[in-house]
């Protein structure tokens, strides 16, 4: 099986990072540290990136990692307290880790897009994490611009009253599976096909600033979705589509920031999981997302994620609504 070692390393690293994140959430008040861009980042973001980058550096030393975080802020003298906390959390998994090790592992995620690279969001949905809601640890392998392995760890996610904490894994051409984060039987994923199903609904961000919610609602109605939207943070939305819990996820540019372009780590792992579950992911013009060029989708405005059947209708409706 192709990419078997990459899949196993990625699954183990994401599981380990998820354990760290939940330990932080349960034992610390996850104080948000202000980054320069004012988005909240926590001890868990840094700790998760350190663990995953360490695992990738050991297994695949030649592969760059394009991650969300870097250690520049943690290196500041006034950040000695948070750095010590991050190091202590990492030491729960790697006993010999030093503060310098942790900083170096985090900075291993400062790689650039290359013919083969990994992209990582150590906590996608930090605001969800901070409020005790959905977040995801998202890791994907890209070769020659094509997604090859995608792993999503969703520690707070459950479907249909099942066990909380799910792991989603996809390998190009081999389908996608879901299993409990803590271990257990895997089940294959398939998107919802039945328009009469109560799962035939759409899912969008909790944060209104993350997209154009009025346009998203109008598009869902235009393709026959009557049910109210599900709202959740992070790439858990991709997981919901892949698992047949929703038929459509739209992330359309906000009118306030029409030129905004999404970052690759916010979409890579989820994209492959949905594609391998029978769904479709494109930009709002129907073009494939370009993972081969840069850390942002320079030429891909918006993101449309669907069960596949709906996709042509959604793209057509978006075209008709364009100014």
C-alpha cells in the first residue's frame, strides 16, 4: 500500500498531539497568547506543533513542514513562563525534551512549499478550543501539488451520540476512514447522497467573520437545502461532510475582505478526507485548490465542499450571483 509509513507516522503524531491538547484543556486555563496578528494561540498550539514536527523530522528528515506556528514569540524573554509550560506539556510525551528542543521542533514547521512537503495546523479552530468546542489537529502530505495523505484529529467531535473524539484518515486512491481517537475499529466514510435525509444540510463556521454567511445561506437554499445550518469551528466541518452528516460546506469571502485568500493548512487534510469519501472540493469558481504553489491559495477565492452531487449546482448558483 502506497504511503503506508507516512500514514502510520501521521496518525501516531496526531493522536499524541491530541492527547497533549486535551491535557492542556483539562488542566490549564488555556490562556490565549496574543500573536502579532492578534489571533489566539495557546500552549496547546505550540505543544502540538512541537510533537508533530518532531515525529516528522525523525521519520522523514528531508521533508519540509509548512506549519501555522513559529517559535519567535516564545523566544522573547517575557515568554519564559509560557515556554516552560509548553515544555512541561511536551515532556509528558518526550521525557528528555528541553526548552531548546521544543523551540527547534516548532520552528521545523517553518518550511516552504516544495515538490514534497507536509502542511500542519496544530490547532485548527483555536477559538473553538478556547471556548470548549470543536477544533482539529490537521496534517497532510503533498507531492507535486497533489494531496497524498490527510489526517484530522477531532478530540471533541462525535456523531449521532457516539463516543467523543474521532480520527479521520485518507490516502489518495484508498478511501477514507473514521475511528475513535483513543483507538478502536475503523469504518469507511461516505458522503450523504439522499436529498430527503435530515443530514442533507450545510455546515459553516461559528465565526461570522470567517465568511459571507448571508451568501452562504442563499446558496444552500438555491440548491434545495432547507434545513438550518450546522455551525462548528475548524476542519471538523470537512469531517461532517465526509461522514455524511452534512452535504455542503461553504467558505465564501467576506464582503469586508473580498481579496482574502485561505491558507493551505486550514484545508489540506480535510480536502483529501472529503475527496476520498466521494465528495468534491474546489474554489468558488469550480477550480481545484492549488496546494503546489504557496502557503495561501493565491488563485483560489473561497472554498466549496460538497457531497459531489450538489457541486455543479452550487458553482452555477455562485456564478449567477456574482456581481
